[in-house]
DNA sequence: AGCACGCCGACT
DNA sequence: GTCGGCGTGCTC
């Protein structure tokens, strides 16, 4: 029997099937989707079995060396998905498969040296190495001593030392010690009279019905490790290891919730979803529901419907740790049927959640992007909440979008896919208009609550009137008003594209990174300058590096600065600040939010992270300090992102009985992305933005491919990019536009120069093949040189 | 990716 | 003469 294997060597030359012989004892045991260890050239490496066959063209296939899994880690469906994904995103097959398994299962190949002869046979220089042991890690010897390495090589050749390859898994299952009485404990010699503690423990154990974890024995039996050990040693107790799940939410209690009665509008929207479920028909729905319209309840009831059919559900939410309230709603409704997968979990915790899914111990997974690969086998419904969020696109290889994966799986299982958003991406909304997706509009808030009133303040006018502070008169008034009424406020400081850089006031010099062409960011806590791309760090300079002037200052406004200003103008206000600095520690996000929820602060001040998912009844004011910060980023989606952010954050106000108000400060209040927030008019914004896209030839009117080339030498980069552009112009259709080469917006990162070119096309059936040829053509340079060519079939980031 | 094989310069 | 530099090609 032959196993078809994708080896764990991410390179274009090994990106194909290799045939291996299945040893007789593993016939019928090895299945597609399992990981194995195989000999590959002189070494041993990991591989994924993707198929079985009776025949092979290989003359003398080598046998599989070892088996890593008892059950497949990849289902038949996931194997197909991986293959499709590698074609779509032009990544290696093995990279696609690695993506689908938890990090704890990734393996490392360890190279070991083993003494295979008598110690004295070895060259004298080598003997000290093997004095105490006969196996050692290759890394211990290599690289530190050239002469020694030479001797080693000779000894290996002579057969005195053998090289072994060990494939090792990174994560371990967590086990706990369990204790129980030994079967024959009554026949043992009685305990000595003075062993009072031991006698107590024995009595305690006699009262138990089954094995008890060590932790519980100590706590409930009021005893210590020494006492336990004494009884173990004497044979009264037996210990066993039991696997336990690391439960990230062990200490959290969830209140059980029941389905809420749906409003008429909600009922109208859920109907087509349920019939798609009942008819086992794949369909992609775009649920366009304004903030506060009750989208989540629709998700919950649709999932419930799928579960009742004995099926499973996958739910994606943007960076789940950011929305504890969302988690609460899922856990509250489905309890232990839910697994959570998000980036705040440790490697081990993620592995445990993944295994719950794999063993069918849960039926619902709620998670971030990668949760879309949950190894379910009977998916009934797939939901992507806040579908416009850019975090659903992975910005490293494999550059995939979770939405595309969702639709693949939806097709496979003939089940509905729901994309939900108050501000859908233009691509999705355009598809809904073309009836590719089924549009489900939900235009009213539940209980017909009013959308918050939006006021836009022109900050130029404010300046003309002599107000140089960062708060407009209107916003300050509103804040004071809420403080007086004991209501709560959210203040958003849009920091994206607006970092704190250091500039000389005399000559205009800006401190930049010496490895990257990008300005350094000032970090107050360490009084240092940092590069956000390579991590380079330097002290804040006293004088300008260019002209020597002492008038060097940092510009830009951080949340800390706003907090200080706030303390000056509203000293009585209690402020919670939420940004990268205050939420870095695990769980701090939840802590800050629940403190705010308990009313321990009046103002929640933060960056983008306060815009999403918050639902507190006492929030009646939302202030946006600089609405246009993001507008000037050179990205065709900047208007779309601005509108989305403003609309999202507006939605935090007045979600319950109290009415909400939004004050948006802007230097370009007439811009359509800001103006249309006023009437919460997505439809109009969409029309205007589509006009711009058509004019500039941007998605959804065309598809875009971004090719980024980087190399330490700028001449090489330009040369390669020019060749790529010339090739593409020759190969692709006349209507297709190839732009470039141009320097990337981040022209240098980590001492590598970066150039890019862009393809805009409508119809190119052979495109992926053409791009593969580029990868092949520069393979040599990529393999040995320092050339990198990255291809993004659907870019969201143009740096 | 590694690793071996193979062909040229500068050393004991 | 050999050691070791790295370009080239292969791994079932």
C-alpha cells in the first residue's frame, strides 16, 4: 500500500506529492489526514498523508518511519480545502495544512548525535562531549567551534557517531494527578499510631466514591503533599494521570439565557435562513442590520435551529477577546456546547479547545479568523459577524480571507453562510445587489429605538474662534451634561495613520528608523523611540540629529495626552483609558470593560477597540476626537474604513432606554464618509463610494493583485520588479492593467528594499498559472539569494 | 528547507 | 597536493 504525502518542507520544489510505502503493520491504520514521519533524503521529517493508493510510479518507495496521530488531524473536507486554498492564494500545500492544525501540533525536527562506538575510539577532542552521556543535541555543538565540527564530521563518516532525527511535537496534553485507595489497602499493615495525619487522610479517602484530583484531596481533605506521599509510598493510595482541559473560562459563570421573542422585522430576516437550513441548500446571506438591530439574536436562533438538526455551527467574530459581551451571549445560550478560539489563548488552551471540536464534544465554535478551519464534519451554519472587518484577511502567507473559506465550506456542506454587518464591505454589498448574496436588511433598532443623533463639529471653525484645545465647545458641553446626569460617555481617538512622531521645529527633520524608511514612534513610558516594523529602539534625542537644535518635540496625540487634557478641563470626571498600553496584560480588557459597566467611570477613552461590540445601557454620548485621521492614508478603502468606524462607534450610544448622541470632530466635515454618518445613511455612502471606485478602477469593479518584491539591494529589487511587470504585460489580456514598478509605501523594512506592482483585472482565467510561473522563474534567486516575492490575490494592505 | 555533490582558489 | 568556499540539484 502506498501513502501519498505532502512533506513539511515549504519550498516550491517540494510542493508536490511524494509516495511512501505503508509498512504492513500500519496497513488499515494509516488514513488520509494523519501526520507521519518519513525519511526524506538523509534526514527525517514530518508529512501529511493526503491519499492512499495501490500503485506508484516510484521504483523503490521508502517506507513511512513513524505515525504521529491515532486519528486524522485533517478531515477529508479539510484536505480538499487545503488544496483549494493553496491554489487560490498561491501558497505551498503544506502551509495550507499547517494553518488548519493548532500550533501545539506543529512539529520541530531535532537533530541528535549518538555515540555508536566505544568512547575511546573517538578523537580525543570529542571525548569530553560524550563523557557523561551518549546522546546530545546537534545545536549544542554546532556553530561554536569549527575545529570540533570538523572532527565530528569525520567521526560521523567513520561511523563512530550516528546522526538521528527526532520529530517532536511542541505542545503537550495537560494531565492532572488523581488519587484513589489501592484495591488491597485493607490488607496492608496498619498505620503506626503516631501517623495521625495519614490516618485522617485515609479516612477521608474512604469516604470518596472514585478517584479525586490531587488539588481536591489537598483542599477538601485538608492535608499536604507529604502526607499524600507517605500513603502512596506505603501503598495505601494509588495515583493515576488523567487528561484535563485547560479551561480559559473555568472561573466565569454564565447566566443561562432563553431565546428572545423576535420582532417582526427580525422574524422576516431569519425566515430565509431557516429555510436554507431546512432545505440543506447553500446560500450566502448578507445581513445588513443597523447597530442595535438585534443581529446577534438572529445568529443565536439560527444556530439553535442548526443544532436541533444535529449539526454544527462556526461563528467568527473580530478578535473575540475584544468583545467579552459577545462571548457571554453565546456561552449563556449554548453553555458547554461552545468552544472558543482566539488569539488571547495560550498555545495549550487553543489545543484543548480544538480537541473538544475534533472529538465532537462541542457543536459551536466562536472564534477569530483561524476558527474557520474548525474540524467539524457536519457543519450546518457559518456566521461571520462584522464581515467588513479587515482582520478576517490574513496578511501573511497563506494570504486568505475567512469569507472565502466560509463560502467553500458552505458549498461543501450545503449550508447557509451569514455575513453580518451594520456597514458591509463594498465588495459584499455590491455582490448582494447583483444577487450573488441574498440581502437581508434590518433597518430598525429593536423596540424601534431611535438611532443616535449625530452632530459634526468643524474643527477649523473651532480654531478660528480661538479654541486651540482638542475638545470642541460642543463636545465639552455634552461631556459636562452627561457628568451632571450621571450618564456615561465613550471617547474615540482614532490613532490609525496618526502616530506620535518626533520632529524638529527648526528644520523639520523627522526621526526615522535606520533600517526601515519609516518614522519612529515616541513611547512615553520608556521615553524612547521605537520602529513599529522592525522593533529598532533608540533613546529620545535631546537635540536634532540634522541641525543640532534643541527644539525637537514629538507630535501627534496619544490617548495619554487626551487623558491629561481631560483631567485639566474636567477634573471631576472618572476616566478609564483603553489602548494597547492598558490592555496588554491578559484579561485586562475584560477588567476595564466590566469596571466601566459597573459604573466605576464616567468616560471610556480609547482607540479603535472601543468602537466595537460594547453594549452598556448608560452610554448616551459618543465623542470622536479626530474623525479624519484615517482619511489621508493612501489606500482606496480609507473612506470606507472611516465611514465604518464612525458608524460603528456611533452605535455604542443610546442602545437602551436612554437616547444617544454622537459628536464627531473633523477638519473635513464635508467629506462624504463623515457627512453620511449624520443620517446613518449607508445606502447613500455606498452610492457615492461606488462612483469613486468605478472612476479609479478599484474593487468591486476590478480584482486586484499586489506583488511585493524585496531584496537587500535596491538595484536587484527594481530589476526583478521590472521583469515581472514586463512579463505580466506580455502574458495578460489587453484590458488588464499592470501598474508599476513603484517603491512600496514602506520602501524599506529591516534593511530590505521593497518595490511593488499591481494588477487590475476583470477576467483572467489563467492568472494564477501566470503568477505561478513568476514564482518558478525567480525560484533560484528566492531559494539561495535574499529575494522575496510575495503575491497577494486580494490585498487589504498596500504597504 | 537541508544536504550532498562537485568544481575552483589558498593554505598546512 | 588538500581544505573549504558556495553554486546546482535532489529529496518518494
